[in-house]
């Protein structure tokens, strides 16, 4: 039997061993939006928790629209121009509108890559599109501290000072914040470095509620809600896509209410209950653009933890064509490997602020403490392989066969779409 995994831009076909009994875990079929233009217009005309976009914009003089960076396959080409055109019809000028790429602490998106992220040549030619830089202190407004956990709140001045604020994004499972999109595009999307390093600290990451598809008691989500409250009036466009990146849902509205509506839709599609755990799990890092780096690959090894047996094997396929990730992540992985997981975790729990990208190394220790994690990657440079801290395999088929032989269990869970699908064990715990 052959299975196709999300891998790079072309995908990866794996021939499963004859002895393997695969259980394919994927999203249920979604009812897709056949007329995307009509769906966008309906969303703008029938908002969630607020008036229509044009009614709101009629009293505004400036607007800032947030879009996600290259790590998220958001269908910006579907809605950006209609939103801008409605702002223009409400009286704003093109010079009054800024589109801001919510990079968080990721690198900026520039050149052809920025054009691909925006997805609309007219927007690129007519609207100011800029990147957020979290390390530029002068580019942020200090809003004080959250009442919940005393998180310092610094947000990009271009968004804070705009009369009309719109966050746009993709609502999908997120292995720390429960779900992406909505409030997450604001923080960490356009937050300052100190804000991001605070609520990505070891204490936040270790909280048992900071997991995929959970908003209840999730410390990241709660801080994000506080930050939105401190910011004031914000609106959002939220999208949900299927396994093939087709649009299944879009809405517009007040940022929190519209996000929760999108979460309710995504929850029914992304969480898949299974009635057993597995010794062998084959998954992916969701393909391009998420699997461009090993940094993002960690998400794919964390998400299936609930269905893998203690001491089992997680095999993850990820292209990693851009290598390990940032220099900060490289330094963090070096510390993790040199110190060992226990000493590394002990050290970071003593810090008030996380080192940049250190949180991803912390998250990696969760699956590696439970299972053997193996990586198949054709794109990761040889010089980076030792810094993954996990075993490299050159053949997925052989890795599966070895795991089956060791466990005497031929049943293998296969998750083609990686972290965009969240398998949950529904049996006796």
C-alpha cells in the first residue's frame, strides 16, 4: 500500500511494508465554499459581533490589516482585495491603508516570497505592505502589563495607532495556543520581543493546558485575550481550509467572537478520535510552507503524543529545505544536546524570560520523553542533523519495519497532514 504524505511542495509517497496494517488518520471531508468571492462578500455583509465592515470604516481615517507570514498557508488572495476595496468605498484612500506582515520573531518576508504571501498583484502594486520587527523597540507602543500574569505588552505602533484594525489569518490547531488565528495574529504576531519571550517562557510552555485544540485554562490564550482587551477595538477575518488547502470557512467580525466561531467550525474538522494507542506513528510536518525548517517540524512530533504508546516510535517526514531555523534556535538546540533534557529544563524554568526560540526546544522534550522520535528529511543539511537531537532515518519503510518487529504490533497510525490533524485517544486512559 502507498500513502502520500504532506512533504515540501511536491509531497512524498511512501510504500508501506507488506507486514504493516495502516490506520490512516485524517480530517473528515469538509463542505467547501464553491463560490469563494460570494463567501467573502457574505462574511463582510454578515459580521459576527459587530456592524458591517463598511459601516465601521465610515468613521475611520486609517487602517492596518495584519496578515500571517510565510509559515501559514492563508488564502490571502481570496479576501485582501475585497477588504481593501470596501475600505476605499467607505472613504479611505490607498495611502491610508497598511498591510502588516505579523512575523512575530520570525524573519521578514521579502521580494518574491512576500508577493507569494500576499497572493495578489494588485495589492502589491497599490497598497503599502510592510513587515513587523519584534526587536525594534521604537516601533512598539507600551500598553502596560496584563492583569492576569503581569505580561509586559508591547505592540507594533502601526497597528495600535490605526483607526481601523483588522487581523486576518488561518484557524488551525496550534500545539501551544490551542488554535491559531484571531488574537494570535496580534500576539505574538505583532508583539515586541519582551512580550513574546514572556508568554513563551518555560512556565507557560509546561502548563498542561497549553496544548493543541484547548482554550480552557490555556495560559497563552488567556494572555492573548487580555492583550486584545488592552488594545481595544479590533476586527478579524478568519479562515479554515481543508487538507488540500481549499477554503471551507470564512468569517468577519469582532476579533474574539469571530475567532470562537471559526474555532467551533475547525474543532469538528481537525480533532479525530481514535480508540487505541499505537506503538508506531508515521506523520508529517504538514508540507510547505510549514516544513521549510526543523524549527516548525517540532509541531508535527508533538501533536500525535496522545495516541503513541510510552516507548513507542514517532517517525516524522519533513523537507527542512531552509535548514534548522534561526541562529537562536540553533543555539538553543546546542544547549539542549550539550546539557541533556533534564538539566536544560531545570535551567530554563529558572528564567523569567525565555531565550528566543528556546520554547521550541522545550516543546521537543515532550515527545522525546515519551517515545523514540525519528526524522526523515531530504532537505536538512548534514551540518544541521546532529542539532536536531533525534535519530535520522534514510528509509521510512525500513524504520516502520524495525518498529513493527520490535513491538510485534503491525498496526501503524499514519497521519498524512501532520499537525493540522489532532488525533485524540478516546479509550480507557
